[in-house]
């Protein structure tokens, strides 16, 4: 499907263990879909932490960045390619490592994608906690990560909504906290396209708790926060099957302010 969006900064590689296809195939698919800027943001490799099937081992860091650097050169006349990572905020324990990554000439950005917290060098998913604790800890840690100043945008900020049985005042409180912090930090929030590929009705269902959750984004609209759309590609085919018009229509229906260029380009 063709896109009217000029950029996507959320794309993975097979190194993470749950994505498919070769790196160059993502580039070719993005060009075919009409993108002018593509950001690779595979799940960050963490020193001393192994999570097979979720992220590559730390030893793959050089391979990943070397591949993206080669693609930047090979596609320079057809596609602006960025090198980044989708990374959890794991407290100060890994903050210096993230700063090191950002100091490298071959790394352009970090996406804050909060999926888990760390304990005893093990990552534990927020979704494995009960319905009370999981969303609360997710929101609190997400806001802490947003305030770190290390991230360019926030992936799926409404990630917690599928874990609850119904939208309530507690969910609204978390949405207000996240949106307010995004405004304070001038940090764009991402409408994530993953669910809509398999469940297109999510974009028109006013009571959906899947992402993008309409109740969450109605609160975001109150804060005039910058918003981006993320393909969250785990296969080159995702560039073909994502309904970009429907995602843009969702943003417009909820009075959201889509950035016309990527946050990286706007920084120039």
C-alpha cells in the first residue's frame, strides 16, 4: 500500500529473533511504499543481558550498526536511512550505556519502547504483572524514561491499555501523565500500526483497548502533543500491508498533530 507519510523511524531486523527478512529488503519495501526516510530501530542489545527471541545478543551490536551504515551508503540517492534502537528505560543502570550509543557517529537516535523492567539482570514484562501493578509501573517508568532526555520519540505510549478489562479513571490518569510529560519534554508520541494490520477495526472502534486506544489519544489531543505514525515493521511485507490512510484518518479523527517531517529531520 502506498503511503502519504514521508518517514518511518520504527523498523526492526531479524536479529531480534521475532522479525523476518534481510535488511536491504526493508529498504526496498519502504521505497516501494513511498517512504523517503527509514529508521532502523531494532530492540537494543544490552551488555550482560540475554533475552533470546526478543533482542539480539550484545555481540551483534557491531554487525547491526555496520549493516545499517552500509545501507546508508548504498541507498543514499533513494532513501535517507537512520540507525537507532528501540530501548526500554531501565533506570540509571543502563543510562550511561545509552549515552555511549548516542555518542557514536553511527547511531542517530533512540526510541523509548517500554516493554519490561529489569531485576537481577533479567527483564520482566510489565504485562506479566497483575492488572493493577502492570499499568501503574509501566506508566511510571515510561515517564521517568521520557524525562531522561535520551529519546527522540515514544513508541506505543498506550501499550498498557490491552492489559485492562475496561477503561477507567486510573487509565485516564496515566494517559494525562504521559501526555503532559510529552508536552513538557517536547517529545513526540507514536501511533503504532502493529495491531491495525491484523485487526483493522481497531482504528474505528470507539471502545477499543488495543493500540491505538481512542480514549488514550483523545486525552493526548488535549495537550497539543506532536504525534508520529510508526509502522513497527517486523517484516518487509509490513510496509506493503499497513493501511497508512486509515492511520492518518485515526489521527485526524482524534485531532492529533502529526509531524510533517521526522523528529530527526526537524532537528536539523
